[in-house]
């Protein structure tokens, strides 16, 4: 089995999908000759040709919209948006069309497309290159929102997203692209969408996260373990639709929950998790749900990123508050 | 200093305002009887339009966007579309859809507020009505790209209004269509208004067609009230597209003889004199005059057609009004290929099969 980092796993999944299904096309800015600015599409042009690995004009709204047209005409487009901060121009197409086409035509046309994009901060990139727009997309009916947090899950979830008959926004954690390698069987096997992953079992506390922040959350769980606290760690993975049952089952066991995201706090996806627990898990809760989030500020430039991002100490502080609550 | 490029925009018109040929007609119009189906379709469009407005005025339909004045465009396009082409309408192309075989009561159903109006079993690959201005042009690029990728002899025909040409989506679509030499025709229905905004304040450009020049694609203007000219220009553009010779922007000049929609009052922003002038150029009377002058249409034909169209409009209204209202489950049906488990309780609650708190 090859040891792959996350961006290589994305690349393998794209190649595998293109190999297995001639309807799959990859399109976006610099995805062809250049192999993508993060190299997620490297080698695809050589293998599959410029008709299926499409360097597009610099036109985000067009790219998203044309993917809708391609999908309706029977292709399986996989769009790359260069950075999540530039995906806002696609919102019109995703909200008004991708998520509605099947319903608007009562099943006559459908929109099996994937829109991938790197997101998140701490890659020392310029302004607008560090956004976490998952809550914005998760608000859109008719689509799925997926945020992998490891090479193996990126591989399996991306294959599942491409095979899915409906539109999927696929949020890749840029900060994790090259952080570590793990064995990924390039076997073409998709992972289940709509399912959260319990990464670590524990009975004292539930830590919930997704995307890049899963990394810090696992580190926090390690630190807690050294203190004898057994934290259960859940990677939400598919934010929309949310696997409420896995989270509720965990909190039924632990009674205490910390939700971690680097997105700004207000109306963040952490708020949705907290609302689910307040609505359906109230009798399980032994402590208020803690949200560890980015501040309600713009994502700062690189020199202040470390003061913006939730980090292990902040997660630990929240965990201790939750554990101490009587 | 030297000139590096020169551009020109051609304008095509065959019939004058009173239906007299201005010069030699295209091949397909040598036998005037060949234009009778287009004329019949135009009269039917008008009857259906009047019926829709009557239904709205009597509280039996929602806000409706009239097609009054653009019948020659819809009929001209309908005549040259092939079955396997793909139409991407705005909200004002009911006429084109009728000619694609879409049953009129479906269009009424859509404006009556029912998604089932966008189910076109008669032309299943055509796109539904599109309300967000110009967004359909991006879809058309994707459709045309798919057609080209598979090497098929088909084309996409997308419609947009004059207001749409101010949006980025319009320019992004033309630009991309040019880059990939796509089998796409974009038809701009220049009806002189975007709600209250007159064409001359929408852009300083002399023509809307010329916006394609910057994208490096073919463009031309056509008299959108001249069914023969529309059929000629769009027919050639579609033929080029299918043959792999690239995209075209066609600007069809017409005039919106109606209010913007039934929710609008155009007298707030344009004069009765202007409207009266525009009526002199309207397309239906023009084609009828030409057909009559060439022995292809009689008074008796007209009386019979009017009776037939009134009956068809009546039948469409009846079919629409008799369609049972959708059940609430329709909100969830086809939202996804399969409704995710997470939302099943919402469906049950919306359908009154469960209470919200029991599920939450
Ligand atoms: C993106 C967007 N902005 C605003 C509107 C509201 N609106 C509906 S129709 C219209 C005018 C469109 O004018 P034009 O493109 O010339 O088409 P026409 O209605 O004249 O056929 C506006 C502003 C809309 N539907 N979509």
C-alpha cells in the first residue's frame, strides 16, 4: 500500500475516478498543465488529455455554472476552486441552481457534480486564502458538504462524492495537505457519505470537529489521555446532511461535548452541532456544550493567524470547563 | 499609429414593418406556405399569453412574464432547432418551449406555482425556466462543452434579455464559449427594457451584439420582429455550431409590448406614444401581411385559426386548473436522488405524519 499525504490521496482518487468512469471530467483554474496550485491534479492531463482535464478561464461563477450544465448533460464534472475564498462567486450557481435543478425539474435533470476547494488558515498565504466557508455551504438545501481530515478519508470520501448523484461541495484542509503520510489502499473503494467517523472512543467527554481542526482535536485528546481523561473524538466528515445519531450516541455516553472549528463563531457549523445537542440531547447533557471557534473577525493575515486559530490549549481549556461543570 | 483590428456588426431584416419583402428572401421562404406553421405558432403563443394574463387577473395564476411582442423570435428559433439540440430558456421563452412540444398547461402550471411545470417529457434535455438573470448562460457553456467532448452534432441555444448583457455571467459565458469553440448560440432578446431600465441606460455600447467581439466570437443583429430573418440568422448560427464552427451571439431587436410581468405597470416608465409606435412594428401582423400578400393566408384561415387557438388556450387552462395541487411531499421529492435519513422526519412533519417535537 502506498503511503500518501492528503493531497496525493486526492490526486489518486481523481485519477481512479477518471479511470473508472469516462464521464468524469476535471475542470478549474490551472488544473491542467500546472497540475493545480496545490498539485492535486498533477499528472491527470498527461493521462486523460485536455478534453477531460480542463484548464478554464479565470471565471469562478462560470466554472460552477458550466459544471451544472455538464452534469445535466450526463458528465460527472469535478470542479477545483483554487481557494475557498474565491468560492463566494460560485454561491449563486450552487444555491440557485446546483442544489435546485433536480427539484426544479422534479427529477428530470440532475446535477452530479463535485466542487472541491482547499480551505482553512495557517498556510501563510495572502489575504482571502484562509477561509472556512463550510457553514455557508451547509445552509444550502439539495447539496452535500464534505470535509475530510486524513489522506484515507479524503480518498474514500472524494470517490463517494464523485459517485454521488447530487452536488457535493468538498472542502479540503489545505493545512493538512502535506502534514503526514499514511497507507491508503488505492482500491477505488468509496467511504460512506452522511456518516460521521468515531476516530477514538472514550467515555468522559466528546470532542467533535471536521476538516483541519480534527488534527488539533486529536492532539487535545492525546493530552487529555495523559491526564487520564478518555475523550471520544468524532470527525463529522459530512456536514450536510449531518449524522446526528453518532454525535447524540456519543454524548449519551459522555454527557459532555466540545465542538471545534476554525470558522468564525456566529452561525458556525459548531452552532448547529450545539443546537442538535440542545434539541435532541438535552437529557444526556451534564454540562453546557462548549464551542471552540475562530473569533467573529475576518480571518487575519499570517502574523496573527496563531492568535485567531483555536489551538490545543483552547480546546483543553474548554474540555476542562465541560469536565468540571457540576 | 496603425489600426490592428476592425469589426463590424451585421443586421438582417427581410420584411418591412408592413410585411413587404425588402429584397430577395432566403431559400426556405421561396414558398410562402413554408412559413405558415411559424405564423400559426405565433398566433397560438399570443392566445396562450392572453389566457395566462386572464388567469392571473382573475386570481388563478401567480405572477406571469408575458411573451407579447417576441413571437417571431420564439417561432423563428423553434423552426430551426433540432430535436437533439438543448434549449436553455430565461423565464420568457414559453413560445420556444411550445414549439419543442412542451404542453401549454405545463407552462401555466409553472407560473401557477408548481414545479411540475418544469417537467418537459416532450423535450427532456431542455433546461427549465431560469429566473436568476444570465445564470443559464454558464449552464449552456457546460452543455455545449459536453456535446463537443462527445463529438456530437448538436448545439445549445440559450436565451437572455438585454439586461442580462450587463452581468458578469454573460461575459464569462461568451468568453469561455470562444476559448473552446463551443457549439453554442446565445440569443439576446433585446426588448428594449429590463423592467423599467431602458436599453440605452443599460449600456453605452452601440449594439449588444458587439459584446461578443471582445470574446472573439461571431455576432450579428437581427430584426426580432421578422420571423423570416430570425429563422435565417439563428438557423445559420445553429448549423455552424453543430458543424463545429463555433459559437454565435445573436441580438434580436424587438420590443416588450407587455408590462415586465403581471406585477409591473410599464406606464410608470414609458409613454403611450412609444408603445403605440412599437405596435406598428409588431411581428404577428407583419408575417400575416406577407403571407396574405403572397397567397398563403386568407381571412377564412385567420378566423379558423383564431377559433382553434382560443380552444387550445381554453383546454390548456382547463388542464392546468384541473391539476390537483401538489402534496407537501413534493418539497422533499427530488430534492436529492434519495432523501438523506437526516431529513426524513422533516418530510414526515411537513406531511402532517409526525409532530415536529416528537421527531426532534
Ligand atoms: C440576478 C437577478 N437580478 C435581478 C432580478 C430581478 N429581475 C427580474 S427580471 C429583471 C429584468 C431583466 O431584464 P432583461 O434581462 O432585459 O430581460 P426581460 O425581462 O426584458 O426579458 C430583473 C432585474 C433577477 N431575476 N435576477
